[in-house]
C-alpha cells in the first residue's frame, strides 16, 4: 500500500495533495478483485496542471532514501518549493511489508534535512528512528549503536541511505521498498530516453525468459513478428548485442533492425522489460505519459499486467499519467485522480470524491470529462483571431 502526501513542494503545489491506493469500502468487487489496495492509479489533467510534479515526489523519495548518501556533503537536495518560496517541503509515505505498516516522514529544503523519521506498526506503532537536523533524537538499539559517535549523519542524506552504506540491515525492509521504485521521471521531469536501447538489448540477450516475454507481448499487436534475435559485436573488449526483428512476409522471413521499427514497437521493446522486472520484484513503477507512441487499444493490455492477480502475484503497483481519456473508463473513479489548477496552484482529487450522480459505476467517465464537467481539462474557450 502506498499513500503519499506533499506539502509546500514543487513549482506548482502550494498546499498539499494525497495519493492513496486504498480503494475504499464502496469500490465494486469487479474493480477491486477483493483487494482493498489497488495495483493501479491513473493521474489525469491538463498540460502544466502538475501531474509530473506529483510523480516526481515519489520518485524523489525513491532516490533520497536509497542513494542520498552518494551526494557530496555540500551538494544541494533536489527539491523545489512553491515558486522558490522559503517554506520547507514535507513528505510522508505509508507502505506495507509482511503485514507491518511503515510510515516514513521527512521535512527538508534544498540545503538540509529539518526532520526525518520512520515508524513501524504491527500491533502498535513504534519509532525505528527519529532525527532533527543532524541530531539523532531516538533510534532502536541496532541503529543507535551503529550511528553513535559517527559523523556520518549529514545535512543532505537520509538515515536509511546512511545505514545501507554502513551495511547495517536494521532498515533493510524500508530500503528495499524505496529501492523498488522505478520511474521515468527525474528532477527535470519526464526522461523520454531514460531506457537506453543498447542496455535493454544486452539485458534481453542475456535473459531468454525476458526476451520470450517481450517477443510474445509484441506479437499480440504485430502477429507477423516471428522472432527477435541478436547479432554480436565486440568493441573495446565489450560484447554489444544488436536486435534483429524477423517478420513473416508472404511465407518468407524478412529482417529489420531496431532502428527500422515503428515508434510503437520501439516503445514496447524498451518498456516491457521494465514491466516484467517490477512485477517480479513486487515494486512500484512510475510512468509519466506511459502511452507515448502507443495505440489506445494497447493500453488495457499493459494495465492488465498489474491488475491480473495470476500475473502480478507480488502486488506490484503502477502509478501513471496519460492524455488518453478512454483509459479512465477502464480505471474507474476509484483508481483515477484529476489534477487541476486555480490561480497557478495545483490540487488533486480522486474521482470517487465527487458527490452527486454525475459519476456512476455503470456510466463512462470519459464523456463528462470531455464535456469539462469534472475539471482537469485545458481552457477550451480559445479565440484564434486574437493570436493570429
């Protein structure tokens, strides 16, 4: 389970937002599949509404709790307050591991951590550690003994990252959770080429099960594809694998390189290994504009990888944004958030929070959304004669 709240962070969020995977007691069984926690959350909204900034906050926690110790002591923390005001950023994240619920909280600015804590609840909630600035206020024995008389607590490094660097396993569950977060969003937003084709090709070349998965998935939408094979080339002592796509054309095999593939096949080739890895690990996949270069009919296939309990046995979760409107009909109001803006301030709300009868379980969401009845759409009262 993930719940995430943000106060005073990023360029467009002044107050706060809450993203919860908890579908609530009113969610129909055909949506929940009997689970209280969803494996999927879709975020919709107009351009520049703040969708990417919401994703960035969870992606930031993934980096901060696992790799912040790698920052240089004088290096700034990659957070921005609302239009660079002087207020700190506050984040908290609830997650569950082996029926124990954890709550991670951090308050910080670009220069330093103001406070940080981690609690664990099974029968009752207990602190695992609590810090204020660079002073450890409380910690369980294994953590306290390791950090005692050490100068490793730094302005810009999480305690979780520090302990992992020191090979202390006391917080390994929390570290592994944050380390399982995979995202195409970084500090500067969407990274469209965050997956390098050569890296993916070498992965598939060395992992036949992964290659078989990718091939079968692409064949669902391109049945003439018969095989993906590789040529090998050694450069400076390193073996480079280059994919060749074999197609059956008029009972003959015709071959094309990766660079001759359509944008859709290229996207699937690079993204599908990520889906399989996260699902096998039980991690969290964050994808901004996950539908880039993909036909709308392909999107349900990708979301089904997470909603199918026979495939997603470890309850991996997908948090994504999309400009495709029909995806909301499939996600339903219990798994769809809208992000809107008022006076240049972003706010988010889940569709099941909307009162009244405009959204019913037996009605499409896309229709009232396209009619601008739900919010989260661009200004539609433009006038071309004023700009030309």
